[in-house]
C-alpha cells in the first residue's frame, strides 16, 4: 500500500440548514435533510484529522453560523493550534463576534457577497455592514462572488466595494446548474469572456477561478482527495461536497461508522490519487495544460458532463465557439497564441498523454511533503 498523503485541510459542512435560499444555490436540495453535526462528533473528527497532519479546518454548510456547535468547535480548533476558515453568507456574524471576543481576529473569513439582487437588497446591506465591522476589527476577509445572469450587471458595484476596503475577492464566472441553480439560465461564453476581460483590466485584486487555458496557470489547485476532504452534516466523508450535494452516493465512508484514517485510505480517495491524464475524457485528456490545470474544478465538469472525468464546460464552449465562429475574437485576442497552440495539440494525432499521477503533481504544486 502507498504512503498516505497528509490530510492538510478538513472542510466541515457543519449543518445542512440555511437561513437563506439563494437562487443559484447548488446545496438547496440538501437543506431538506436538516442535519447538524454536534460538538462531540466534530471534535472527534478533528482529533483524528490532526493525527493525519491536519493544519486547517474550514467550517461551511449550508450556513455554518446557524449551527449551535460552531463557536465551541472553532475554540477547539484554536486550542489545538489549527487555522480556521469560516465560509458564510455573513448575516449572523455578531454571534461569532460575541462568542469569540478578541479571537475573532484569528478566523479567516470567506464571506459571500454577490451584489444587491442575488440575495436581495436587505441581505446585501446587512452583509456589507458586517464585512465593514469585521474589517474594522482587523479580521482576515475574502469576499466570494458568483456571477450569474442576475448580477452580471453589478460587477462594478461588487468589486469597487471590495477594492475600497482592499479585500481580496474570489470570483466564480458561472454557477453550476444544480439545486436551485438548475432553473437559473447559464450565461453565454461571449458574456463571461467579456466579464473576464473587464475584471482583468480594471480589478487586479480579483482572483478569477478559471481553467489554466484562460488564466495562464499559477492558480492554487483545490487538492480534492489529495490533501483535503469534506465532512458532510451526517458524518459522510467525501472528496467534493458540491458533487455530493446532488449525488448522495458520492462518498467514501461515514465518520460515525469508520475511522477517518480508514476512509482517507479508501478506494474513493485512492482512485483519485492514481488518476492520470488518460483517465480524463474529451478535451482534458488531450490538453497541453493538463499537468498544471488538472482539469480545473471537477464539480462543474461533473454537473455538466455527468461524471467526474468529463471535459470542462468552459473549455468545451470555447472550442465550439471558435470552430463555429460564434466567439467574438476581440475577447480572446490577448490569449490568441495560447489558444491556437492548444487547438493544434488537441488535433495532433500523435499527442502523448501525460502519464504522471494526479497525487504526485498536486503534492509538488502544493509542496506538502
Ligand atoms: C454553499 S455556500 C455555503 C456557505 C454560505 N452559506 C455562503 O453562502 O457563503 C458556499 C459558496 O458556494 C457558492 N455557491 C452556491 N451555489 C453555487 C453554484 N450553483 N455554483 C457555484 N457556487 C455556488 C455560494 O455563493 C458560496 O460562495
Ligand atoms: S449559497 Fe449559502 S446562503 Fe445561499 S442558500 Fe446556499 S448555503 Fe444558503
Ligand atoms: S481542457 Fe481541461 S485541462 Fe485543459 S485547460 Fe481546460 S480544464 Fe484545464
């Protein structure tokens, strides 16, 4: 058996409940299950994760700040010298400020802010005020934004807010069409290429999550299955919660029935670690960027292509648009040479797959061993 990689990063989906019901939310079908992890289960899982090398715990959901055990769980992490991230819709921040006192500054916040229309203007106002409050307290904040047909016209409003406070902003150019997002129309490729161009030229502080073909590489990879895993609110352990929200059998085991070490060594994770380029399908299997990109976010590919190894829909849409001449060439002018090279490689009958395993590449990119 191969040596187990470090489980550096544990995501705890502490509750399946939420105090909102956003129009793009991929977790919405899961809310009905109404499950919450209690403190004893969380602390036990964290102790086991520490044995596997854990350095950081991210609390998310659902909405983590509606969970009863959130403050106690964060305090437990700090007592064990772990970094803590909280991914939240930002409404109930005061609960944590009151409970954690000066330790609030140790929390790394990922706060969703998608403008006035996605979650309603009342919510938007509360969230802006809460972000400003945390900012004044000196907290580490990252704003997360998903661009959809509802808020695409608001990008100046959203990004000038994060720019004014000098806060990092992480942007997803499309929602995955799951949960509530199933009924929200996806934007067309020309529209999001225009958004990429606008962002790159006007808001340099923004990190846009994109396959390497568009970004030119250098983005931190999510490390699914190699150095991170997620615990769902019923104790299920998975490599990727956004897939598991909608495919409840996409799990490796359950922490209430098995040890985290056994689950981390299970076939679910073993298979991911052993993937190489030839296991992927379509464009990703013949892409010259695979070794740095690794197929980008697999939950997006899963929701549009039907399985884990489907080609990435952004790249497929780009290739279709170029071949059918429906792409506005001005929008890809700055990466014209890269794209021409990419297509040449895709069409090359002698193209050789990269045979190196996913696990080795992720480890070298993250320098975790
Ligand atoms: C599922 S929420 C959980 C944490 C918290 N409730 C919040 O809204 O930040 C985590 C992130 O997923 C994003 N998200 C929700 N649905 C999505 C979708 N269909 N595609 C991409 N991201 C989505 C949210 O906007 C949020 O930034
Ligand atoms: S995106 Fe977050 S806040 Fe909105 S419904 Fe989903 S879990 Fe709740
Ligand atoms: S085709 Fe696949 S590997 Fe290539 S850039 Fe797109 S997502 Fe990445």
